[in-house]
């Protein structure tokens, strides 16, 4: 148990030494360096290629920022202020109803993938049927309002993209929940989460929000860099042939979604940037991403164990690809 | 990553968002309508970062990492900041036009005749957006109108196919990340022009060639051309 430091001189003393331990100063050093080199870097490295890459990169990140910030703020508020016990009370106990309810509950709660896994873990700990918790885990990052709005903004004039994303993601979540409920309900799922000390609500909120933003922002930057590279450096002819071909484009988009691990509030803009790929293959990117990616699998291993992840991840991947192709064919 | 670094990154990200949102730099990357949202996001980030830094300072001891383990990918948030500050890249230009996927013509709901009438009241030559001119390639009535009525177009030069200059301008979907071009082949331009030179051309639609090669660009017979400054708003949008 950590006790609060109460004597003032002690705190003051710690603050003196702790100040240098708390930040490395790298951030400000990097920014100052960038400002100093401004202009001269452009002369040396500037070229049409570099400029094109940079503009696409920055544009995608900036466009996604408002949605990312909104999603992170709401998700942090929920995780800091709404206890899992409340959520557990809402979800009914009967498996079939629970799965459906959990799926639709996902539509209400904005949550980055990083928060849905711990929430699902806590739901399981409080007696919610595993299948329902897992359905929620899959649905919440994929169909919440922030994600839907960001998809609408990313594909202006194409509301069918929003509808398709919603339908395919919900379908995939429900199917996985149903399959799990049918074939794996016998085993008990337990999370490996330890109870952590609840700080004050305000402090918990700020801490979670900052952490989530940093991590999600990092993956967003990574994804935006990749799109900028693809759109700037890969010859157009190659892109058009891969992007146009059915199986190749779907497979590429699914692979990209798994590798990129972009937060679902922001991935629509990355998908919008991949203009050489068909709409339906980009739908696959949007449906697979929030459900299966490297970051998620790592989280799932940490929360539910390796054995679980071994079965859950491939199942989810297959179902989400199938759902997106099916819905894509019908709607897009 | 230390707690203090995280707060710093969030503050810097917020400040840079505000910087772009409050200046003309916004128009290079995003639709103008995004301005209030980017301002809000930037303000929230700065507030959050400052709060985190203050809370961090107030606690004398290191707080237990409460949420999840911070991973090193978070440092990448600095990447767009560094790139933006160091390179200050401009709006997309001829390079993007070359790289774009071909064959995208915007379907627009546009009353060309009314527009031409309204904008030629005082004997001026009406100006059209490139995407509107390009759309004329596929609309029979528009084609006839534009064969006879001279119009002005503003765009930048791009050499897409051989030595002949094309006039181009990019249209945004959601942001510069998905920009796609409208192009017009220019006929009757004698002097050599560099890529990415912004010009205003006056001319009519070439009656002979409405579809040329695979790019489907219309051809304009140019009667006048002058160089202009890059407009504050370099991209085009549907009206």
C-alpha cells in the first residue's frame, strides 16, 4: 500500500530531485532543433517528393486529430467515471440476449480499442457472460458515434460507407459472440487485470486521456506515414492494379489494417487517403482494423492470456473479412 | 516515456494544431470548415497537457502507471510536428497530379448556363472551377455552351503527358490526403512554363477533342494566359 507523503519538507525535497526524472527534455530539444533547421532543411532535402509526402502526412494527422481527441476524452471520462459494476448491471445474464445487447451497447460508448479490452476484462470479472463481453469488446471501438461521424467526414458524399461500416462491424461482432457462445461457453474466461488504486476522478481522467492520446496518436502518425509513402512513392500503375483487383486489394487492406493498429476514430481518414483502392476493400480495412491488429492482440494476450488470443484473433479476422466483403458487395 | 515527456508532447501537439488552425496554413492541408474543430482539439490538448504537467508536479512521488504500459510508439506523435516545423510543406501540386489514380470525374449538379449568365453581366469573362470545366466533357449541353463561351480558369501547370502543358487543380475529399485532380489540356500555349506555376487562362472548349487519351481531360483552346499568385485557397470544392 502506498502511503501519501505528508510532511512538507519531504515533498519539497523530492520535488527538487524528481523534477529532472520526470521529463527527459527531449521533446523541447527536438522542437527547437526543428525550428532552427527550418528553411535550411528544406533547401537540402526539399524536393517534390519530400514535399508531397510531408503534406499528405500532416494533412491526414491534422484531419484525424479532432476526432481522436474527442474519442480519447470521452473514453477516458467513461473509464474514469463509470465503474464496470454499472456496466455489468446493464447487461442481461442470458447468453443470447446478452450478446445482442452487448453488441448494441457498443454503439453507445466511444472507446478506443485500448480501453475496450480492459473494460471487457472487468465485465468478465463481474460475471458478465464471456461471449457478451467479447461482443462488446469488438463492437464498441467499431460502431460508436465518434467513429461513425469520422467515417462520414472522411468519405463525404458517400453515406453508404458509414452504413456499410456499421452493418459489417456489428455483424462481425455478433457472429463472433454467437460462435463463442456456442462453442466456448463452457470454459471460464478470467482476466488478468489487477485492481489498481483509484486516484481522484480528475487525476485518473487526465492520466488516462494523456496516455491514450499519446499511444493512439503514435499509431495514427505511423499509419499516416505509411499512406504518405504509398501514395508518394509507389508507382501509380502498381497501385492501380493491386487496388483494382478484388482478392489482392482485400488481402492488402486486411493486412494493412492488422499491421497498422490505428485507433478507430482516425482510421477512416487513413482509408480515405488510399485512393487507389476500391471502396469495398477499404471497407475491409475499416472493419478489420478495430477488431484485429497487433496492438489489440498484445492487449488481449495481456488481459486474457495467450491461449485465448490464439483462438480469438484468427476467428475474428476471418469473420470480419467475410462480413466486410459480404456487406461491401451488397451495399457498395 | 516519462510522465513529463507525455505532458510535453500533448502540449506541443495542441500548440501546433492551434498554429495551423489559426493561420492560412490550414488551407494547404484541410477543408476550411475544419477550422473550428481543429481549434477546439488544439485547445483541449493544451489544457490536458498543462493539467497533466501540473498534477505531475504536485505529486512528489512517482505515480503508479495506472492505465496501460506506455509504449515507444508514442514518440511518433512528434513526427508530424517536426516535419511541419522543419519543412513547412505547401499544398499538393503537380507531383500529386502525376500520382493520382486516373479517371475520376466529379458528378456535379451544376447549372452552367445560369452561372455563365450571372458572371458575365458587366462584360467580364466568367470564371469556372476546373472541376466544372472538366465535367463538361461528359455533359452534352455543357459542351455546347463552352465551345462558344470563353471562360477563365485558374490552376497550376503540370506536364502529365509529353511536352504539352496541362492546367490542373486538386479537389479534396476529406483532406489533402485524398486529393484528386481535375486536368485540362491547354492548346495554343507557346511559351514554356514550369510545373506548379499558377496561371489564369482564358479560352474555349476545343470542339474537336473532348476526350483525349485515357485521362479524359478536356482540351481548352487558349486565347490569353497570365501568371498569378497562388490563391489562398489552392484546392477546389464542389459549390
